[in-house]
């Protein structure tokens, strides 16, 4: 993590933003005391397929629930939402 003073930050803002865009954090200090940090707002991209081969989806994953399980939902103490109109 690079630390720069306020004057240097103002003078070289474009360069600092390039460094931040490349993943580096930059601390801005006044009189040697840190007052701010520049950090990237980029969200890391998700990589698909990273769990490939680590688990297996059962063949029955999308079959309907058994009747006794469905009945337990019907007996739920939660009331359905009513239309507020």
C-alpha cells in the first residue's frame, strides 16, 4: 500500500487512479498522518465452473415434495399476505 501526501495526490491524481484501477490501494496523508484511502470499486468477476467435479446433483432434485411435507406447509401458523387495498 503506497502512501502519498496531499500535494503529491493532487499533482499526480491520474497516476494514482491508474494504480488504484490496477488493484493497488493508496493512502493519502497530511503531515504524515493518514486521512484517506483510495481503493478500487471494481467488483471481482465471478468465474463459472469453479466447483465443477466437487459435487454431484442428485437425479431427483426437481421431483415434487412428498405429501406429508407439503401438508406441513399447509398447517403453517404463518398467514398469507392480504392485499392492502
